[in-house]
């Protein structure tokens, strides 16, 4: 009898879950957990194929294990937890206001935010990469995009943070009518309804689209509220974790960090390799509406499937020597931002923020060490990364 056991709530809080992920790929490519009643796949090909199959693995009941199992009604506008045709309509709307041109135009502001956070740290000898930098930059960018006053941004960030926090090893509590913390944005939405401005929140409220019933309209207040909440939470958390992993992984690979210092043309590829090597979102949940067969076993209708993308992103079947970090690797398609119709709309922004943040960090601190004795993984069930990461700098 195998002793292989995968508890997603424990694994996401482990300092090194990758030996467990390797065992899953090799010993149980289709894994079943009786305690939490879910199936999981961990090989790259299975995750890629499953995530693109939006009919056999659907998102309408949620994208995380505890949300799917709770079987609650999700409010409209929760884009990442919608299925076609509603999803396609809502995603098209957000794509129109969240364009590549708008993202690219943010670079000078992102550099400005990075400088404002990093310049006071020069000469201090030690700082917390998360509290002093990694959490600051995404918060400022999201605040700017949505027109949230700078003085209010820390409170908004802290609320989003609290909504994701759990006790280590435990599931996130799910309300009977989830709001995902939308109440924190009500005041701003109500103000923008009467006071349009040049920001994403205003565009969400005033851009017309044809809904699934053929009606030409704008988003309702509650739909715009959910959009704002989902984009804000996702944009803050994942980018903060990416910056944290850059600090940790490059401390572990000082030779590659020195290569980046001397050749900034490697930065963009280094960000892709960081996303592959330490994916901020380790697993993606889907509901199985009809029976499917994998590896000769039947996954019954009504089951929950987890795609363990952190395991898939280190699959030797996809990349040679996949457990090795290499900023010169030809990364190609990884699954850190998902795949298929739910591919992360903010991926370009996260990449830009990560690249600029690392560039500015290296400009001021070409060498650093991490005090792992005081580093802490943030206790969540959805994203994996550091809550505290002390950097010792010269």
C-alpha cells in the first residue's frame, strides 16, 4: 500500500513541496484524496490538456477546492469563476479596458513606485522584501489603475490580505453568500458612478456591451464591484509572491543573480523562469460535470479536480532537468498563469511589474542574502509565497 499522501492545505505552506510533487507525477498521475474528496493531476501534459477543456472541467462552481466543495451560489461578475457564454462576454469587456497598450504605458509609474519604496532602504543593511517592497509596488499599481486614493491603499491591501489568510494547513472559510471582500470597494464604486475619472473603475462602469440575453447595457453596480475586487485581489497577491520568490531564488543562485546584474537583457526570461520554478498559484480547481476517464480510472460526475500547476511546471517530461533553476532556459509555455479561456488577464501586468521591480532592486542591491530563520511562508490555501522575507544587503 502506498504511503503517498497529498494534502493541498499542507503542501501550499511547505518550504519545499517539490519532492512530494515529484512523487505525485511519478507514482500517482491521477491521485484521489478521500479525506477532502478530490482528484488531482500533476503532469504538465495532463494539466495543460485539462485546463484548456472548459467543457469537461468547468469553473462555474469556483476555482479553489473549498469553494467548489461548498457548492454555493457565486455572485455575477466573478469572472474567474464563470463559464461560457457569460464568461466570454465578461472577459471580452475586461480585455477591452485592460489592453496591452495600457499595461505598457504603466512602466514609468511602476519604476517611480519602485524607487519610492527602495530608495529609503539603501544603506540600512537589512529590510523585509515583502513588507518594505514586494507588497508595496502591486498595491500602488492597482490603486492607480482603479483610482483609489494613495492614503487608502494600505487599508485596501490589508483587507485583501486578510480575506486570503487561513490558519496554516486549514481551508479558507467559505460564506454562504461569498462577497470576496467586495464591501471594501463599495465607497469607491459609488463615488465613481457620480464622478467619472480616467481610471479602470470608471471604464468598467461606463463601457457598453451586449450581455448573454442580447441586451445592450453597462455593468451593474454589483458586477463592477465584483470585477474590481477580483482584479485587485489577484493583482496584489500574485505579484507580491513573485517578487518574494525572486529574492529567495536569486539568493540561492548568486552566480545567476550576478549574470542579471551585468546583463539586463536576461531579465524578462528570468521572470518566466521564476514563474515556472516557483509558481505563486500552485493549484487550480475545476468541477467535473460529466464522468471522465484518466489513466484507466473513472472520475465521476460531480467530482472536483485539482490541476497542480506547480508540479506540472517542474515536469521533466516538459523541460530537461526541470528541477534546476536556469535564467537562460528556453521556458516557452508554462502554467503559472493558468491556460485556456481562463488564462490570467493580468499576466502582462504581473510580468511587467516583476521585471521592473527586479531591475530596480538589482540597481540598488546587486548582492543580498536571506535570513531563512526568520522567513515565513504566508498561510493561505490559494497562493504560495512569503509573508516575511528578511534580506541582508551590503
